[in-house]
């Protein structure tokens, strides 16, 4: 569902309609943090809808917004104007916003077919790792060491998103699964394979999803180490969001990686179950259990991107 212009001014409505997992988790944040998280989601949703063409002249507007940010000149785009006070209030780094826009503009290329795992991770950084970095400001996490874990959590969620939406993306002419995993399988070939779930290409895609979700788990596990950098309520809220979103991939796995069927959703009971499990992550705040060392090998192919060490 696209974001209407009215939703730009009502971020919590945008979150409740378009991001049910995150809306659920936002209830565990303080009122101000929950509101700011919703504002960030609404901002990212508007940009995403522009990239997907759900907003009139969206791709062209994204290009102009990026040019304005790059030059430091005021933008005449109403979407950026509406959110500019929020961007200034949060002190979002321009380099991170530009990286986010670069990822969305990458989706405007004539052929969106990634070649390597490195390409996949760099794309995931741009469209979701950047959101993790922006969330650090929203959640009052000032420690620079927290940023690596925030990047990883965003990447883990994006990999889950890609696994869930293989067929939907293919219908839009996009293949994010790297060619080194599935060969030069085109989006149209993926659509065709969905009609023959036992065919060679469909089985190849299933195997790639198993690999994709294993990779996602590595980033989720790293992201979870960073929860203790957050205020305790933010820790709970983000832990819940991560567990609930990760469950989408777990359900896909439990269903035999049936990517050709309807997209996975999490029920209210499942959200409640994983919310209770997420509370257990608070134990990581105890000094004897607090292991904050980041696995730098996860960022080998991300070098040169903002806040990657």
C-alpha cells in the first residue's frame, strides 16, 4: 500500500498501516521515542514509495532531493520540506541520508540484478543499514561503537525482506539474490519459475533463500549485541522489532522456502510470543554477560560507506 499525502503528516498512522511489526514494537518505547521512530519510518516510507513509483514523479523527485542534500541548498520538494525540521532536530548525518537515497536510486536502474554477495550487502547497507544509523539518533544512543551493530541489524532485516519478497520484486523487474548464487536468472525467469515450484530454477531459488536467511542470522546476532548501548526501553522495543521481523524468515524456512506462495506475515499471537522472548535479552545488560565486541569481518565489503570502520 502506498503512502498518501495525509500520512506524511500523521507518522503513527503510516507506521500502523505499512509497518505492523514495527508499530507493535513501538508501543514498548517511551512516548517521545515512539513518536520519533514513527516520524523516521514515515520519512523513509515516503522515499521508498517515491522509488517504487507509488508517488507521482517519485524517481525524479528522489534525484532532485539528493541533489539538494548534496549541495546543501534548500529543496523545494514538499516531502523533504515537511520532514526538514525533524531531520534538523535529530541531527541526521548528511552522508547517511545520501547513502540511503543512493540505495533507493539504485532501484531505478534499467536492470536491477545484483551480481555478488558483496553487492547485496552494500545495497542492504544503503537501504536499511542507514536506517539503523538514523535510529541511533532517534533512540538517544550516542556511543559511536553502537553504530556497527545498528548497521548490522538493519542489514539483517533487509535480507529478511528480500527473502520474503522474491516474487514481488521480480514482478517489478528486480532480482536482489546475487547472480553468483542463482546464475544469471532474470526477474522474468523468476516469475516463470513460480509457476513450476518443483522445477530446476524454483529449487535453485529455494537454496538461495536458505543461504540468504543464514546470512541474515549472522547480522541479527551481531545487531543483538548492540542492544545494551540503548536506554533500556529502547533496548526492549528494538529487540522485539528484530525478533518479530526475523520470524518472517523463520516461517518462510518452516514452510520449505515456498517463495512462490503468498508473503509471510506474523500473527498477533506470534508477535506476543516473541515479545516475551525478547525481554530475555535484557540480561545482556549485566556486566558479566555484556560482550560488545563487533565482528569486523561482517563489514569487509562495506568499507568506504559512512560510519563503517
